[in-house]
């Protein structure tokens, strides 16, 4: 069998060089190779290094020779020969196929093309023979090479480009079914699938006005598809970092749904993000980052929500921020949440379009006052003063924005409080006050440059 495979490699190379357009010649060689490998499947000769190298060269030949991978996949006996090989050989061929697709940026436009690609890449998608063992050991065995392969698959998902939106949706559904076979490896590929789905959601919205497209049905199915994909990742994969990833993706889906004017769906996605936060985000630093992500997303799409839904979501975000473990994180989360009650003017609003931004000056002031109380409760004087200065910057911002609830009384009181704390700290020899002091001086210089009437910046 070793001599046979070596001869077949020479025959294929001859056919590719002399008759590249005669695919039937190459397929005849592949058909014979398939029969011979099946006949010798229990022979030790088939599994020795020389034979396996020859079979690998045989399968690689059309992949490397033709510009389009789909020319090789069109050979009726290519996939049967590939499927009859050992795991290492199939993995090597699949790796070359993936690299070829990415190198040539080959678009996958039809269901048949996607089926062909997935039939080859299945060996990379699934956990193969080399990764068998107890779950803990298997995760440890996810080598850099394996992670790189999953990166290839994720990038290949971005090459799926159906001829129209409906075809694209069908291709993404087919890809999700195949990628789900990867079990814990879906943490690498789901973000790419979601990114493609979010692009498609925007494309559906752009064609909403065309009577030939049933926008409501299509978009509803697409958002359910995304929700199912994320829920599956959340429940099936228990590795560290997955809850943070799922939360970010739920927030991204919520943002796009809001931008596409699907308020109820957007609300559901944000609610799901809060559920993930409550159930699975336990590290204090991750909690702070999660609150910032949710709050930032909500502030960017506040005008897309009705008043009641928006108020429910931002109140929930502020409440979670006020319950963070570390006082500095708690303080920063609360003063950042104040922006949720002070929507900024968008360009379309300035042009006379869009909704009035949601603003509630009293709630803003409540957030800032609460943040001050939390900062005052910090035991470290340097940290406390730094937080006071950060809050002062927020007061100045809202004063600039003409928030009637933020008056000179509050600015003067906070400036005096910071002066007092700096003086007390310097007298007691507290370390680490240099940076907060410089930060405070820059803020005072800005206040002075603005020439606010009634604001005192000198220490009394």
C-alpha cells in the first residue's frame, strides 16, 4: 500500500500539471485510493509514517493546486477518501483547508459550499481522539495549537456571505448546528456567529420597507436564533470567563435590537444580561466591569426605549452598582450611573429629529450624593480624596450641561471638602496624596478657565 499511495501521488501531480481542467482524471485516482485504503484498513502498512505521508500529500495536492477550494471539494471522491483516513491525517488536511480559505478570503455563498467546508472542518470543530480523557485534563490539553484552530474556524464564519439575507440566515443556522458539536469549544466560535447575526439584523432592518421581505417574521426568528445560541453557550460551557463573554454578547444584541427599533426584544436581552450578572459574575473586578458595560450600552440607546422600560433597566444597573463589594468600585459605579439619567443630545436630535433625551436632574444629584457618601466611608485617605476629585469632575460636567439640580452650593462644598482633606492628610503625613492633589489642581484650573459665577476654588 505504501508503494501504491506513492505512485498515486505522482499520478495526481501529473494530472494537475498537464490536465488541470480534467477533474475526472484526478477523481479516478481518488476513487482508486479510497478503495485501496479501505481494503488495507486493518494492515499495519497503511498506518506507517511513509504511507500516511503519501496519503496526506495526495489529499493536499488539489487543495494547493486550485485557487478555489471548492474545485477540490467538487471531486466526488475527495470527501470519501478524506473520511477514510486517520485522525492526524484528517486534522492536517482540515488545517490546510482552513488556511487556504483564509489566505484567499474565499467567500462561502451557497449551502452546498458550506456543507463541503463543514464536512472537512468537522475534525477541528469536534474534540478529537487526541483530546480524550477526564474533563479537567481535556481542558488542560486544549493546547495553543487547538486554540489557534478554533480561531481559524471563527474567522471562516466571517467568510459566510449568502447572496441575500434569507440565504445568509439559512447558512448561519446550518453553521450553528455544526459548531454546536464542539461542546466547550463553542466559546471560541459563538462570538463570530453572533457578530454575523448582528450584521444580518441590521441588513434586515435596512430592507424593512421592501414589501417582498417579511421583516417582522425574519427579524423575530433571527433574534430567537441569537438568544438560543447564547443561552446554549451559557448553560453548556462552564469554563472561566464564559459568563463575562455571554454577558457582553447579550448586551451587544440588546444594543443592536434597540437600534433596529425592537424595544421589547432589546429589553429582554438586557434583562438576560442582568440575570447572567446575578447568577454567575462573582469576582468583584468583573462585576464592576460588567456594570460599566451595561450602563454604557444603556446610555447609548436610551432614546430607543420607552420611559418605563428604560427607567426599570437603569435603576437595576444603578442598584447593582451600589452593591459592589469594594467601596471605590461602588463609588465609581454609582457616579457613572448618574449619566443614565442625563441623556446627551444626539446629532439627529439637533437636526430636529429623534426623541427628547431622557433627563432627570434630581436623580443625577442623588447618584452623586450617594457616591460622595461612599467615598467618605473609604478608610484610605488618598483613595477617598481621589474619589472626591473624580466626583467633582462629574459635578463640573453637569454644571456645564446646565443641570438645574447641580448648583454652586454643591461645587463649593465639595471643593472645600477636598481642600480640607488634603490639608489634614498632609499634616498627618499620609502617603499617596501627590496624584490626587495634582488631579485636583487640574480640575480647579479648568473651573477657573470657565469663569463660573459664584464658584469658590480657594481654600478657606
